[in-house]
């Protein structure tokens, strides 16, 4: 019962959400030690700590072993949190691998308009991400990862559901044309940050990193988790009872 989708889950693209990951990879996830030891009875709130501990993105590596990243993605598909919680995950820019996990889940489960609206802002996030694959570790960036989610058919060894192209949605009037930041620069509308703004940015950056250095990461995570409390306690209870 530990691998059963939460009771009352909504079908995604006409099927069980967990089936969005191919059977071979899904079975490898179920057989992995990480899934059995760390993903049991996780909820939308407790999954945050596990996502913060993730050190890389990726699908399978070595002898086709699933990464922690893909195991947590499978867990999200199993418990199916509310959309508001996933958006909060995505906006938690202090935890880049939590953001990457949310971006992957949103790409697989949300409709096309929501995918473009939510993932295109990540094209301005240039932080480094480690990626693990069968070939080993490699370096990528958040904007490249987001671009791959919007353009590629397969990311992290997972075949992504098809979505309408952006040009089609623009013609239908479902989404506004995207405006390039370079156009603002060419028109002279971009303004360089003032010294005061730069100092505030550095201050925010040091403030974000200081809790980890001073050993206060637990309290920081606890404050963040308050944003991800599920509105459907019955759903959480059903997961615990079924998996127990």
C-alpha cells in the first residue's frame, strides 16, 4: 500500500499521476532504498526537508539507480499536493533544488498556460545546478533547466507530457507575447541598480546564507514550512493510513 496513489487524486492527462513516470523507472524507484527509507509517509510539509537536502537533479545514474530528485518527484505525484503549495515551492528561491523539483512537477501536471506563466520567470535564474546521469555529474543552470522543460521532450530521463507551443497559445490569445529583457535595454529603459539597492541585495544575500553558517538552518526551514500546510488534512491522513 506504500506505493498507492493518495485517495481522491485527480487524474492527470487522463491517467494516474504516478504513471507519468515510465513503468521501468517507477519500479526502480519503488525498489530503491531511498524510497523505502526516506519517502515513506512524506507529506507536502515534511517533503520540504528532504528536497532541501538534495544535492543534484537527474533521473537515473550508475546501474540505472534513481536519484533522490526523481524519487521525490514520484512522491509528489503520489500525494498530489494542492497547486497553491507547488507555487509556494517554486517561489522559495532560497532553496534552488526545491524550486527545480517544483518546476519539474508543474511541467508534468499543470496545463500549458500555467506552465509558461510559472516557468518562464525561471529563465532569469542563473544559479548553478549539479546534474547526475549515467555518464556522471555535470553542471547546468536553473535557466537552462527551465528552458529544457519548456522545449525538450525528455528531461531527467522522463518523457514529458505534450503541451501546446507558445506561439499557438499567443495566436489564441491565451497568453501574452513574451517581452525580451534585451528589448528594454535596447530602448534605454533598463536602469542600473543604485549603490543603495546593490548594498540591500548583498545584505539579503548574506542574510539568507548566514543561518546555514550559524547552525540555524532547522529554525529557518521550520519557518518556511509554515507556508506549505495542506488544506486537505483528510488527504494526508489517507496517505498515512494507506502507507502504514
